[in-house]
C-alpha cells in the first residue's frame, strides 16, 4: 500500500479535483474509488468526494497495489550501455512501453529485463515495475536505469528525489529559438479539461524546471539539449510547447500534421549520470542517437 501526503494550501476545492491535480498519474475516477473506499483522510477522518478543502488540511491518500496479470519474462533483445551486479543501464528503443499497464502486459521493458536479469531485480515498486526507478514515454528513446536490488533502488530513488541524477535529452523542436539557452520554470499538472494531457496551466501543478540550450539551428527547426532539474510526466514536451516550440512529431502537444514520417516525438534521453550506489563513483552514460533521429538531422542539414 503506497501512502501519499499533501497539504491543501487552498480552500473550497473539491477533494477529488484537488487530488486529480496533485496526483497526475491517477484518473479522477480512480481517485473517487479511493475516496469511496475510505482511503482518503483529512486528519484521521475519511472524507467524501464532495468534501471541500481548507487551507491547512493535511491529506493522506492510500493507494493499494494494482491487481495485474502475471508478468512474464520475455526474451526481448536489450541494448545494454552498462551492467554490473547492482544496476543495468539500457538504451530503450522507440515504441517500447517501460512497464506493464492495461493494454500493454507484454513486450515491455520490464518483460525484457525480467528475462535478462532472472531473479536479480529490486522489488520496491512491486511486480508491475520491478527494478524501475524512473521511466520515459513509449515513443521517447534513450538511457534508462534499472536496479537489481533494493539497496541500489533506495540509493538511486533518493538521488532522483534530491535532483542529483543528471538527465540530458536531445530534441528537435519547431521554430527558431530566440536565445541560445534558457530555462522554463513552470509547474505542471493534469490538464484541466483533457485528462490524457499535462499542462502548465493546471491549478495545482507541481514544480517543474527544464534547462535548454541550442545545439544547431535549421531556420524553422532547432536541435536542442534539455536538462531536467525535475522529472514530471511529459515535462520536456509540455515545457517546450508552452514556450511555442513543441517537439517535432509530438501529436499531443504539437501540431497534428508533421512534414516528416515519424512515429512520435523526436526526443531522446541521451545522457544519464548517477552516483553508483555501492562504489560512490560518479558515472555517466551516453546513449547514441537512434537512426531515425540521425536521418532527420541529416535531412534538415541538407535542405
């Protein structure tokens, strides 16, 4: 049972609406089910869905482990950047879901690492997400960290929480950025009307900071590097779209029609830097750009 704690900070907001913004990974209907099961409390009292917050409310949410089918190991090839007895760094391909979820119970990265690592995976995130410390979108490629034991997982999760992990992404965005570098500092939460999207205009967004710098200019497109200070859902995609430069190929936050034949956004988790959980050594891993990304760069350079 996972437990989350929040301070309301504002008055007169329905508890289900407040939590839908505060926990973007949960749908409002899921939150209402938790409330109906008396798993949402203010102080020591369970509340109903129509309860309205007071500024000083201390809210506790209990989230039961999801009931999911048996997750099976699958012999799926992995592009391994580094491996030892504690951690595994892989270069995730485009189109691969990180962990099982409704509609994706096979063919995921978890199925692949369960086969590769056998019984050597941390169990902190339960059977659906063994070894998974962070994730990237299905159509985002690049470096991803897997932990083989709970001690390594706890160490890396703390590094992630304290923003001690280096995460640099490469992306191609629409338009010509005015500045050579900059920072987008805008809270991100669930979109107020479209539950499948995130937004910088959400009323209860969580702090989110993205630093970017220009690598190459192509007139109406720009090749950039983004470094995450925080790690919110869809953060880079939302932040770049919010300043008028959505990522090329991003049909959710960008334009519906893309002049290039792409499967999803041109976003690649290129550099991952961590402090090794056992040796204490700082290590940095560089995932090569995928072929489709290199081909698009070449096409833009020779237009």
